[in-house]
C-alpha cells in the first residue's frame, strides 16, 4: 500500500504538473481505477484478518466509510440502479480523487511522523520545528518548479524565494502572483500559506487523529513547547480547537469578501470564489499575498473589503491562545449566571489571563498610535488626494498591515522617509505569540517597555494588572529583541555590500519587512541579486521561526546547573 501511495503521488505530479498527451493520461486513469480496486481489497482483507474487527473499524472509520461507498455504488451500477441519475465517469473521478487524497494524506502523515520520531530522539523540539519548515519550503519549491505551476517557467532561486515567502507567511514577491503563476501555481502558494501559517506539525497531529492514529508522549512534549501548552493531556484538543477556529474564521472571511468584492474584477464566479478564499487565508495567516498585481491598491475605495481584510489580519495576529479566551471566557461567564452551574465554575476561570490582557492592550495601543502617526505623517503625501474619512480608513489599514500582514492600499514606494522608519518600527514589533505573524511579538515589546519604566522609576519588579511578571519572561523578551537587532543589522550590512545600486532606507525596509514576515516593500524585491534574494530568504526563515527559537535550534538549550559562582557587580553607567 505504501508503494502504491508513492506511485499515486508520482502520477498526480505528472498529470497536474506536466503537459502530457492523451495516451499518457489514459494510462494514468487506468492505473487510478486499479488503485480503487486495490484500496477496497486491501481494507477488506485487513478487516478479515484482524483479531478485533470492531476495534479496527473504529480506528480506521474513514477508510471503511470510503470503502463502503465505493462498494455500494459499484453494486448499484452493476444492476443499473443509478444509471438514469448519475454519470458513471463523473462518479468514478470523484472516488479516484477521494482515494488519491486519502493515500496522499496517509503517506505524508507516515513520512512526517516517522521523520519527527527520528528527529525527536536526539534533537530539541525547536530544531524539529525549524526542520519541518525547511522540509515544507523545499517541497513547495519543487512544486512551483513544475511546468504547469507558471505560464513561462521560473528559476530555482525565484521558486525558492516564493515558497519561503509563502511558508513563512511573509508576502515579499519577486514575480507577480496574479499573472506569473497559473491557477495551479496559486493553489500551491495558498496551501503553503495555510500550512506555514499553522505549522506542519499542527496538521500532522490533526490528520493522525483523523486517520485513526495517535500521538506519542515525545510528540506531545514537542507540541507543548510550540503551543505553550503545559498540560500534555490537552494537546490533542488544542490542535483541533486551533484548526476549527482557523477554518471557521477563514470561511466567514471568504464569504464576506465574496459579497464585497466587485464582479468587474473577475472573469467569472469561480475566479471570484478562488480570489475570496485566497485573500481570506492570506489575511488571517498574515501572509500578505494577493492575486491582484498592485496588491490591494485597486480596492482602496472598497471599504467593506478593506475592513474585512483588516479584521482578519488583527484576529490572525492576536494568537490562538487569546482568540480562544475571547470566545470561551464570555461563554463561561454566561454559564456561571445559572444557579446550579455557579458553584461548578470557579470565578478565576472566567477572567482573562495576564497574557491575554497584555496582548489586547498592546495591540489596541499600537493600532491607535499607528493610525494617528500615519495620518499625520502622510496627510499631505500619499493621503493627499483622499477625503478625510478615507484618510482615516487608509491610515488605520496601514497601521494594521505592518503587524506582519503586508497588504497595502497605498503605494509604499511613495511614503516618506519618516513614515518608512515608523513602519519599520511597527514591523519589528510584529504580531502576538502563538499567532501566524512574526516580529519580536507584542508581549515582548510590552515587557521591554515595562521593564525600562520599572528601572527608570526605581522599581525592582514589573507589575501590571495587579500581577507580577516572572523575571524569566522579561529576560526572554530582552534576548529576543537583542537577537533580532543583531540579525537585522547583520543582514542590512551584507546587503549594502551586494546591492550597491540600492539606498540604505530601502534595504533596511526590506530586511525588517522580511524579518517581521510582513511583506511590505519599497519595490526593490524583484531587483535584488541572487545572493541578495538568498539573504532575504534566510531573513524570512529566521523571522518565522523566531530569533530565540532559531538560536536554540542552532546551539541547543544550555542545561541548568545546580551551582552558582560568587557574584560581583559591574559598572554600566
């Protein structure tokens, strides 16, 4: 079955990735028909020889549901029961596609989980995370190099750049996504954005549960570090909750965009549906990819679409932990008002955690402050031709998107130097922890600010919302900020040597945008040398993993030692 699944993947790549003749296509379709027969035979055989068939059915319910449908339809066709109503060729194609999808998921799951088990035996979870992103980038690069992915072919470095930008949910592009890539290529980018936004290990865990498998203790420990979930027993429910929340928000966003986007921009309804889904996923995952050649400049007067995308970006940037609390806490609070449930729901459960409060407050302040500053700085520049109401809306949108989204309704290449520096500051901060965005994170910036205020005012501890913050969290925030500055300045320094025809502000803007996985650009990305593109690729990768996690992946965590040296003060002022 494993061999058969491998052949299925190869035939799919040949059929959909290459231009082939009718003879080759007929051979592939005959092979696919054999795959259906063998799929049914294999599952029935496994059921017969299994000592506990009922338990096997419960674990492999998806395979047997598909097997049962194929058998029922085959019997129906044998006796011409469904002949007047259904086209047999269409139904066969549906079953072929279903079996192909199942086999691909199954082999992908086995491959990734086997790789993870090998990795986790000797490698820290942060390295496993980095390697999973690297694996996804290389797979995406291979798919984008297929002839049918682009209209006129693509170079390896451009395919690698695009795949990295999609997986790292950055949005920087070297070729126009809407015109350079075919629908097949755009679909690959969309899948890479979704997988990169949520993480391949999240999907691996979900499909392991869906296809009847389980996850081991080492996988749970690895996922607990990624999701910041201390309770290992809740890992599975956390993964399911994250995916359900993601797909629900993206579906609502896609429906809203489908209704708000003007029909005049599309060839037909299917084109509009794909565009709505693409932009909804891209916005929630904070990717910034667009199928429009000028990003969202063409939609700058379509306020409902702009605000929908802005809301998706904000929700995606808050983090799954905060989103879950915003949904669950009001619900628990309402349940606590019921008399017989009041005693069963402790009052502390209905209160937002310190992390959520700090995230929401910082996000609100950054959005408000960002809107105001952009409005003031660009009032007589890029906003000059807009009405007062549109000035506010575009200022708000451009305060939202530097938070790792990368969409733009105004020409970024035309903004002033002061505005560029301010946007670089917002891109450096980025989104919140456990979100789809990058940057040093809102909570890290908040803790840095609070610690500096505490030092200046002579306080020993960082206190907020009547809570004291652990010193370890503050040290991690400082380490993240310092490492980010080190990586950014290093890559800017290198690019000033390799890209001598570009000015410093444009290079700096590009590097900070790549590190924050934002995607905003002053228009220099396609003009970078191959070495310059490689530097931006590395920057995007480090920015998506996180500077601290990347350092752990390279050097590993230092073991805690149960001794201390003699302490002595050092002059710093």
